[in-house]
C-alpha cells in the first residue's frame, strides 16, 4: 500500500468548486458517449465477409467446426489468444492473460443470442491447462489448424465477431491492439481515478506517478503475467505437470 504524502495530488477545493469542475467535464463525457454510440451505429452498418464455416477447431470433445462454436446462437465473439507453445506459464502472453481473463459472466451475451469463445493459437491440451490453472471457464478451442483461414495474417492477437445465416458464417468486425480494451473493465476504471493508468504515455500533471512503460512488463508483476499471482497465492498449480512449470 502506497501512502507517500510527498506524491503530488489534485488541488483541494470546497464541494461547490469541485462540483463545478466535474459538471464541466461531464459535458465532454456525455459527448464522448454519444460519439461512441454513433461509431457503434456505423459498425452495425459495415458489410461482412464469408469465412469457412467448416474451419477446424479442437475443443474438449475433439474436432469441431467454426459453425459448431456458435453453439446454435446467431452470433459469436471470439478472442484469438496467443500461445507460446511449450513455454512455462510465467512466459505466456501477459496481454492475452489480462484481457481474456476479464471476460467471465456470459449470461447477458447469451440472452442476446451471442456466444463468446476463446480461440487459442496453440494446441488444445496444452493451452486448456493454462485456462484451467487460471480458473477461467469460458469456452476454449484451439484454432491452430485454422489460423491462416481465420486470422488471415492479422494479429498477433485479435477480437472478431461472426454472424450465422443458416449454415454459413460471416465475419462482421475485427480489431486488435487497443481495440481489445473493450474486453476488460480495468482500464476503464483506472481512467476514472486521479492517477489514471500510471503509464508514461498519458497526459498527466507534472509529478504524477507514471512508473509503467508501454512494453512487455506493463502487465507483468515479478516476471509473470500479473493475474497469475492471485492464483499462485491461493495455492493453485500453474500446470507444473504439463510443461507449464514455473
């Protein structure tokens, strides 16, 4: 816990002055929300491209198709999780661990006729052990055999949306980079705090704490993807019997 009183902080004012500044900011926030709505409306009007509905995935019961992964629903959101095959858990992708691990409650998606699934870029048996060690329960498939078809040179990680029309499947949207921030609430919550994300690229007042460089350590703690530590502290294995040893 950091309680350093020497760290610069926002100025102190009375409640009325504070509320006046917040009210002015709220106008900009509402404009930002409306612009987000307009972008979403444009996204809904994008054309789509057909993809091979028979593209092979490997799931808990063996080979299935992309069409099967929709689980009978009309739409699918799939995250293409990077996998460093044969490497220990500590060396797995910190970004994929950070984002994919925040998608947990799927019932509201299902109520909208939308399936969510992870398409891992590595082999199933090895990668699903990582999922299990992290305590995730989202549907998990290996897309290793169909990466060239489904990712088509994009990535290295990707969030994609699909629409089923009968037995045909169409890709309607994809994004990567900062576009996948929508998967997690962490950054959105940090953006509302006084110190923000505490990353060096941010426009913050002089002296604000910004220890995080935008590099591979950004989402790591003690040499591991940060989310692994709570599992290890709770006594959960990180897959030592599978090659994912510390």
